[in-house]
């Protein structure tokens, strides 16, 4: 949403009350869009509200400003629309996290370009004050918009590379990275202040170049130390950054629609990031500072799964126990997304319900690679919304559950979060699968660990049977056994 908004951000709104009213109406539609997107059953309506609000904002800007030739803008909108439509049609639902990261990078780059355009041609944007100079306040807004946009761009590029497999998902820990990050951030703040107070292009030009370069650099530095499995919070955080970049550009250009929408995107992304940090027992400040989920010692992945006794089973074993159960709770994780097993899982659910088994899905706030990743995949497979429950709504039901069916999840079901104070996930809310009468755990092998790099005691419980296989293949075999 914020990416399209930058396309609508031209010069200020002027004094025309109809323009202000149109932007206010578009802002109301954006608020309704966020409200609709808060639940899967209303998400389509929310998207439509967002589209209507964006249409109002773009049309209002086009008919009230003459900063560029309308034909050129029309061609750009047409080409961008065709490109976006083509990408959306071709992208698989399992690739949505990297698509979101890629689009966030475009938001950031657009903010940088708009800021530089305003700096190079301030007269066209109505930024010239007395003496034909840009006011210090406008320069602060401009510098912040460029800096936040550059951080969003470079950080999103790294997130895209990690999520799409073009770059290793393992944390890359630079020596003294926190000192480097804090020093770079301090330099950006100081240079922005100097840029605001400087006079004339011979003074301001080197400063704005330095701010831009350092902001691009710190974007890389902040995201490189973060492991690929920690991307839900990162994607949410970058979404927040993109909103604040748009809002800063809105202040620079005097565009009310950009300010409203940027603030909505920035604040909602920040709130979601905070909620997800709490769900993972992480400090919100540590996420912003970079290095989230990374341990300088690289500890945790001890490979203990190969040395402790555990039970293995077959698809036939799982099918027999599942159809004998009265209640089954399925906990999906990133492994389901990688294997693209959601459709087979829905088919298994349908067969179990035909046999009189009650089936529910339990979704952890940080399951997958982006906020709501599991919800999106289950919706794509046409799983009924009424069967999908958040952690706090279903956790108490595991004690009365016959089978907990874990497919590709790990840390979100690890009891160490409740019992081991030395564990990096201690304090993180997890599903109480250890209370279920029977646990089936689909996992590729016993060697892998979750984002925290710690072993999982659930693997070795008396009631746990490990189904070591590709998730999609195993579920398809269970479906055949049930059918």
C-alpha cells in the first residue's frame, strides 16, 4: 500500500479544501482496509477498501498537480500495473514472504528517489523558503525520509535474498557489529543535522550523499546478522520502516495522503513487530539494533537429536491413530510451507472429518517467514477459517486432545521455553503439545533445529512418534492410507 502511495506523492495539497477532503476520505478507506485485514474472513473486503482509497489519492494528486506530464505519468502507471499484475499472477503463495520483502525494497527506493528529486528541484515541489533556500525543517524531513528509505531498501534486499535462497539464511556476524551499527546511526543523525543547517549546494550536496550512502550501508548491516528463520519480525519491521519513509516524504512534500498512510503503515508495522517480539520472548530494541536471533557463540545446535532415543513411525501408523481419534490439532510451521504440503493437509483434514474426527489448526504468531504466513497458506488451500485458532485460544485444549499433529514446526512446540531458564527461547509462549495423548511430528531428519538452534524434548517423549520425511510426501501417504 505504501509503495503505491509514493506514486501519488507530488507537491503539496495547497489550500483547496476539496483536495484536503479527498485525501481525508482516502485516509478513512486506508483505516477501513487495515481493519479488514485484521481477520482472514474480511481480508478481501479490506483489500478492496485499500484499493479504493489509493485510487482516490492517486486521482486527486494527478488532477491537482502539474509537476510532470500527465502522459508520462500515465505510461509509468500502466507499465507498473502490468508488471505488478504479471508478478502477482506468477508468484506462488509459498513465495509471498520474499515478494513482500522485494516490494518493501521498492518502497524504500521510491522514498530515496522522491527525496533526491525534491532536493535537486525544490522549486517544483514548493520547498523554497525566503531567499530561495530550503528551510531547515524541510531538510530534516527530507534527510530522514531518504535515510529511512535507504535503510528499508538495502535491508529488504538482504531479506529477499535470504528468503528466496539466493543467500545463506545463516546469520553473518561481523566483529563489533553493534559498535559499527551504533556509530553509523550516530553519523547519520549528525550528518542530517549538519545538512539541515548547511547553506548552498556546495555545503549540502556532500552531506546528503553521505547520509544516503551510510543509510544504504546500515540497512545491510542490520539485516545480515539475522538468520533466515527469524524473518517474520524482520518483514514486519521493514514494513514499518517503509511507512515511516512515506510519512517523512509526505511532510517534505506537504501531501496529507502520504502522511496519513505512511503513519498508518509505520505504526501498524511497529505494533505488529512488538507483538511478535513478545511472542518470541525477544526485545524489540534488539530487533531494531540488528543481530536478532544470532548468537556470537553460534551455540545451541548440538545435534543431540542423533544421540537420544526416539520412536519413528510410518504413514500407516499415523493414519490408524488419526482415524481412531476424536480430536486432532494440527500445528503447521515453515516446513509445511517449504514442502508446499498445505493442499495435501487440507485433503487429510477432509477425510478425517468424514470419519467423524474433530480437526482444528493451531497457528503460532511467528510461524513461517512473515506475519500471517501460515494463515495465508491455509487460506490458499481453502481451509475453513473457523478451524484456525491462535495460540491463546487453543492452547488449553491440548490436554483433551487425542493427537497433536506437528508438520514442519519446531521451536513453537518446544517445552524448553517453559522449563529451561538457560534456553534462548525461555519465556516464549509455546503450544502445550506435551499434554496431548499422542504426538506425530513430521520432520525431514533429526539433525535439524529451529531458529533458536536448540534441541526439542518433544522428539523424545513417550507419546511422540517421529515421521521422518518430506512433509508433503508424508501427508500424501497418510491420505492414501486413510482413503
